[in-house]
């Protein structure tokens, strides 16, 4: 077991409560819709604080293989934040990539080459449709299969860190592990053949979506046994949204609005209702389902990563102008005439 005390004490010592309170309060106002209308959302920045302690980068493959190194790799993120003049909240999570939920259903882990220093993935289940039918007919996972065992072990360690280091506990967000979303997990489990099934056997896909949605809900609830919801807000890479989950919908960019309405929105809605609301993330193009997102009950925010692939006038009109907060990288698009108090252009 590694002694993490020097690094924990270093972070605890360098946290400036006054600055972090200002950053946290600004993000909470934004998440809760309390930012004054017409005023662009610009959180205050922290003052960089250096250290004499030696911090070395932890390769993600080493972190995956050792829970203490996983925690140290997340502390490294906080160290980097304290060395910068950034304005997002510091955050930590068990960082096992997109395959946490699918690994609980038996998907084999795929570890990337060491020199890539990139998060792992999973292989689709062997056996195709027959394997999916067995999954749907089998007992639900206990949540300790696959990466689950390590996620909740780290959750226990996170809880102890929060108790022992009060400033870390107060000013660092301990994010939900990446549970992806119902449709993304279905693609991870089934592979690209899933896209035929929207037409060939929709009932089987609905059955799989039911099973995966229930498992994600149980997973987040179990995580909250270690890291309780204290303010009704969820963090996504240091950005806050109202609710308790960030659903990943990267697979949705391949689907029509009609398929989104039947196979994605109902299951996202169920998760949001189960967990008290939350946000949706997607990579790629999502303008074709933006209007549907805006009508999703308890959806408080949308995070999109590639504005250049979208009609941003449509995205801004459909989301922030309709009361949904938007996280989006700054790009070549104008915010003029839109609800700037609901936009975080980072």
C-alpha cells in the first residue's frame, strides 16, 4: 500500500478557501439558474500556488493496475489546477474509462498501449445476438463485477480522504465514475451490429436498454453510499449541473430524431427521474436531436465537445434559450442575441 499522505497534505495546504469558495459559489449559481440574465457566465480564477513537493505524471495504465496510483493520478489533476489560474472546480473520480458498466456485464477489458497513456475500452461481448439474449435473460450484475470492485474500493478510500482532509472534502468535487448512458453501453456490449437491431429486432434492444438503465441507476445510487449527494449538483470535469448524473450519448449522433425519441429519450428520462435530474454529454453532431433534449424532463444542462460539427445557431436556440445550461468549447460562433447567462463557453 502506497503512502499518499505527502501529496494529500500538499493539496490540503495549498487550497485557498476564499478563492475556492468564490469559484464554487459562482458555479452553483450557474447550475441553479441564478446567474443574472444578460450577464455572461465567467467564474473567478484562482491564483496559482506552486509547491516544492515532487509531482510525477502517472500513466493511466499504471493507475488502472493500482488503486493508490489511481488516487494519486487524480490528485495530480488537482495539483495541476492549483498551479494554474483556471476557473473550474477541482475534481477527482475513479478513472476507468467508458467500460465500467459494460465490464459488469462481462465485456472484456481492452487496455491501450502504454505509450498512448489513454483510457481503456472494452471488447463487445463474444457471440453477438445470442450473447445479448443471455444477458437480458440473466440476473442483474451485483455491481462488483469488472471494474466495479475497484470503483467502490476507491469510493471507500475517497470517503476516508474527505473525512481526514477538510479542505479537500469541501472544495474538491468527487465525481461520479463514468457510467456512460443507456445507448452507449448497449453499443459497447453489442458492437456496431447494434445499429441493425433498431430495425431488425427493436424489442430485444428495448430489453437490453431496460437492463442497462436499471444497472446504471443502481450503480450511481451505490456510489452515493460512499460519496453522498450533499447539494443536488453533479460535476463534470469541474463544471456543475443540477442533478446527480451526466449521461453520455455519443452513440446518438448516428441516429435520426425518430430513433432518438424511441430508443434514447425514454431511458434517459427514466434515469433522470430516478436520480433527481442531471446533464447529457455528447461528442460529434447533435443538432438533429437538440429540440428533443430541450423537452426531456429534469434535464438541466448539455455538454457538447465539437461545436464546429454543429449548427450553433440552432443549438443555442434549442438549449440555453429554452432554459437548458450549455457547456461548449469556445469557437467561431456568436453568442449575440442568446441566453449568455446559461452558457459556459470554456
